[in-house]
C-alpha cells in the first residue's frame, strides 16, 4: 500500500430504543434492534494516514495522551481494515471531537464511525454503506448507527455477520432536538462494553427482549409520522428499562445521580404545564431532553435552572459520516 491519507467527519448519536446486551460480544451482534438520531453538534473528525515508514500505529485522540486501552481498540480496528485491504502498513491517526471531551457524550460512536470512513478511504477500499456499518459495528456497536444519515435503525441478525444499520429518514425529515443536560463530566465507573455483558445476568432481561419489538415498531412509526406524543413515552420507557437492567445486573451498575433525577422530575412538571418534552438516558447520568426545534430554546433555558446542571448542548438531527477531503 502506498502512503495514503483521508479525513472523515461523523456525528455521535442518541438511541431512542437502546442497544444493551450482545448475543455475540466479540462481533458485537446485539440482542435487539435499536433506533437512534445522529447529533449534529457532537462530531468527531479523524485523519488516517497509512505510511510505510511507520513501524507501529500512532494514535492521537484530542490533546491528552491516549490511554493504552483506547489505543488498543483503535489498533484492533485498523487491523480489521488492513486485513480487508491485504496490507500491513501502519497508520497515523489523529482524532478530534467538536464537543468537549468532558461533556459526558459518548465519543466511541462518532469516533469509530469517523475512523472507519477515514481508514477505509485511505486504504483505497470501496465498500457500500451497509458494509461500512458492519465494519464500524465491530469496533463499537453504537458506531454503526453513526454511518447512515439522520434517523437510523440497527438491525441484529441470527447469524454472526449480517447485523447492519440503515437510515429510516434524513435529518430534514423532522426538526427533532436533543437538548443534552450535562450533570456530570466524570468518566463513568463502568463502561458500556462491560454493561452489555453484565446485562445478561439481569433476571429481567428476557422481559425487556419480549417488550422491545412492539416498542421499536411504535418508535419507528412515531418518527416516520413526526409524532412526538407517540415517540416520547416509548423512549422514556426504554431509557428507564436500560437503567433497570443495569441496576438488576449482578453485580449491579448504578449510573444514576441526584441531579439526573431532578431533571427527570422537572421534565414531568414541564410536560404537565404544556411543554412537549421527553427524556432519554445513556449509560451515564446526563439527561437527553427530546423536543421539537421550536421548543428547544425554552427547554435549554429551563434545564439550565435545575440545580447541578453544568452545561446544556442543543442538537438538531445530523447527517451521514463522510470524508471531508482526500
Ligand atoms: C447505552 O456502543 O458504547 O449508549 O459496543 O461496547 O462499544 P460497545 O458499546 P456502545 O454502547 C452504547 C450503549 C448505549 C445505548 C445505545 O447507544 O444504543
């Protein structure tokens, strides 16, 4: 392989129906289908350069030194791409997030989606969008949903190869916002990867898996019909259920924080007062407030008044992961 370089940008995403638990952890084949929206203001830009002069991969993420575990995950993904390109050439990787690294927004989705696009382009591989989602999935499950545009569904598979993500609507389909109320910037004690395997020990996981297809169908229908009153209850149910599974895993995982509960209770009050806003959560205490664009400013300003909300980031739907120059 000659020295080749490419840069790609990808949005992070927020899941409305969550990925929590794998049927095949090594290949990241999830237990259930999930559904998400790309986040326009939470992006990662990554440059990959394959260089015959290098004797090992050089990985830079943000300005801080890269931890060994993070580096190893990037190198493992480069290895997948090198195997496809039948190459042994090492790479220089530089990755920057547009959102503050302390904001508590998962960067593995945008990070591995951008890495997948930049590295496959730099390696001269020509893959379809579906193939790219299947490749990104192996690095971080949620990353596969950051490859296609707008609102995205990730479907699981009963075999171990065919789980992919696909767009169900472009960003301009619905001006839905995710106003993220940051209540903690601390790194979580238990990462998602560990949470996925712990989920298998919850006695309530089967109940969740039985309830999910109908909930996902409802959420998909709500997105296609731009019906927030239909989407809202489905996403709140699903977010609480994820945390319930985490808390009933053995040993239990608690992602909750007092300020998170305050924001959730405030959402119920605001809704009772006529504001159409619903919440969802990730594997952490920050609260994602889902509302239409016309209400986003009000939701942002109300949430700033809740005790211990540190920062608020308003996101509209984002586009597909893409190369920005070669
Ligand atoms: C709670 O994609 O971060 O955000 O596949 O191990 O990298 P790995 O896990 P990850 O899990 C995301 C979990 C979640 C829900 C979701 O995004 O669907």
